[in-house]
C-alpha cells in the first residue's frame, strides 16, 4: 500500500516536462485519456502487489504514457506482412490489389465521379453499369450486378427469386464457411424453403427430379468452399442440373464461391470450375466473390441471364447491399486486367502468387536471403527450407503448393518470442511456427514487404 500512495496525481503528471511536450504535440483530451489509463494500471498493479518501485520513476511513467499514446493514435487497420503462406488469407484482408488499381482508385477517391450520372445523356445513371459490360464480356453472361459480398449476392438472389418457394439443394452442399455463414440460415433469411436431396456424399439427378413440385422456385448448386468429400462420392454437374431445370421449367442458380475467371490447371491447380464454365453450362444465375480467386476488392458478383438479373435490380434489398464508389473503382480496374490473360497472371498478386513455380520461389528465396543478410546484423540468421503453401479463401482445401520457407533465428529468442515480437511490431509481421522454427513463406511475401520486414527484424532484436 505504500507504493499505492506514491502514485502521482493526474495534475502533477501533466506538469512533467516530457508530458508537457506531448501536450504541445497532441490534443489535450487524448493525452489526458492515456495519462489516466497509465495511472489506473499502476494503481491496479500496486493493489495486486506486482508493482516495482522503479516503475514509479518519472522516466518510467512517462515512457508508459508515450507507448500508450502511440498505440492510441495509430490506425487500427494496419499494413501487415503476410509470411504465413496462405495466399487468400481471410484474417489478413484476403487478396491484395494489383498495382494498376491504385491510380484509378486514387482518382475516384479524391474527387467527384460519375458514380450515378450518365455523362452521355446528362441524367441520373446506374452505379452498376460501370462494371456490367466488363463482367458480361469476360464471362459470356447476358447481365451482371454487384453487391458488397457473396453472402449478400446469395441472399439477394434467394429473396428476389425464391421467397416463399422451395429451393432444392444437395445435402452435401449445405455448407458453413467462416463467420458461421450457413446456407440454410441464408435461405431462411431470404424467405426460401429448404428442400434437401441426396446424402452427404452422393447425390444423383433423380434426387432433384423427384424433389421438384409446383412449389419449387430454384435448383441451387453450392460451392463446397473450405472442405472436400472424397472417396465414394457422386454429385450432379451444373450441366446436368440445367438439363433437369429445363425439363421442369425451374431456374438453376449456382453459388460459385471463390469466383475464378482463369483456368489454372496448367499450373497444377485443378478442380475449381471457372465462372465461364457455369455460364456455358446454361446456369441461369451465378454468384461469386470479388476478393478471393478473382483478386479484387470485397464484392459479391452476380452474372447470368438478363431475365433473372432483372428482379434483383428491382428488389428493395439491393440498396442495403450496394457497393460504394471505391469498391467499384477497384473492381473495374481489376477486371480490365482480365482482358489479357497474361497480364492478369503476372499483375494480379493473388494469381501471380498461386501460379509461381517451385523453382521461381526457390530463386526468390535466395534473393530475399541476400537482401536481408546485407540489411541486418549477423545475430539474425536465415535458412531456406522446403515447405507447403495453401490457397486459402475457401478454395482448393486439399491442394498443397510446394514452396520455399525462410527460417529465422534472432538473438537467442525462442520461436514463440520472435513470433510475438514481430506480430506486435510497428509493422506487424505474421509467420508460422513449425517443428520448433519460426518460418516466413516466400510465396506470400510481396516485393515491397522486404524493407518493412528488415525494419521489423531490426526492431525486435535491437
């Protein structure tokens, strides 16, 4: 209790020279908040008898205030170096945008735009027109619409096309993905009535045919996302489902999940149907994400036949789910790159990372090592080892991508200590620990990450 009495009052701390300097540089209410928080923490430590006498020195208290102030005024959403090897990392912002997106995004963000103004006619226009033509050109669809994510796209489609009607879905496709997004829940929210068919591992065309009644509003096919059923399995292809729908006069919808616009099979990445394949199969309405395999901003994209897109445009829910001008700008600039497959492959970071070969990653790993060794003291040691990357984002859950890993050892720190210090640094670096080593995956390290990585490693060992 003696130490508790020695903790200074707020007014006294505000008179300290170093704190007065902070007050000169920052708003008084902000500094005052931090001072109070620091003093409260000291009192709590004193009561718990965990406070050391040296922690009450003016320099020590001031240092805590400075650290607290730095944390308080720093942006919460921050740049992170992704060394995990998970390319489409949901927790780290999914797909980074292509560099070519930046000029268009800057232009739209910092000025006025024709977001909902038809420049030809001089009258109100539609925000969706800016990307519809591009999406139709790239996918072969008749019409397109964009909302704020794929869950919203599914919800809107079900609400507009199947409210009060039965929607037939294979039992093996009633998925749950991150954040407890469940297809049955979304269907219920959209007013649709779930009609399950088949079994977990096998669903046949006859299952759909036998389930169709006058109350059926849609036949729905759902991307399996972040799991796979292997072994004794059977599923109905989009083309087969379309044929069943045509026979009975029931429209077919597909939730295509990650939304690939490129066939990546020649790079050893197989099993993910492209959006163009769904369109070619005759699926009436297809939804997919913009920020996964597409490599753009978060968006829910809907393409398909014009007659089925039209009810979505008229639905009142669309306004609640619409995207803003920044998302449109980023999506438009990303989609333009797909007009040239070579350009999309080399310039869209997600596609470039996914298709990088083992030999390319090995060479890049050796280059990274040389750069880091030149920039950092000898006490930080690096070793290249072989490893495995993952696609992430609910795509290709069983696919393992051979990669090169950088094993980092620093100043006697344990892998756990190194991981924590890097993660909590000024520029957070997120890696992984495997078999007693802290590892950074070359596949997901961007070129402009390397100077930041060097700074972060110098800080944690300094």
